[in-house]
């Protein structure tokens, strides 16, 4: 997903990449990729679920209020819906 986003956005600036603490996101390779593209990683500290509470809350609200129960017929419609929600 990160590679696809980088390909689509070309050279994004001031981007924060929010992830959970999955092994793939904590790996040296993934962290090096973030650094190589000047991206900033964001994840909770081990054992502290409140570090990213505002981001977690936002994505929860987005999913519950905007996405769940919807059947989007195209990505463009989904993107427009999410854009309007935000």
C-alpha cells in the first residue's frame, strides 16, 4: 500500500503515515523506506494505546459515519464521499 501511495502521489511532502504496531511496520526495511521518502511514521508506543488516540478516533468515526453499510459503485464515488466527510 505504501508503494502504491508513493507511486500515485509522486513526491508527497509533510506526510504522516499512521499504522498500528504490526511487525511489517516496525521492521527496519519499512522504517528505512519511510525515511528514504521523507515520510513520518506514527504509531503508539508499546503498551500505550492512548498515544494515537486522536487518529484512532478519527478513523473510527470515518468508518462508522461514512463507510460502514455503504456500497460504493466506484472508487471515485468513494473518494468523493470520504473527501466530503473530511
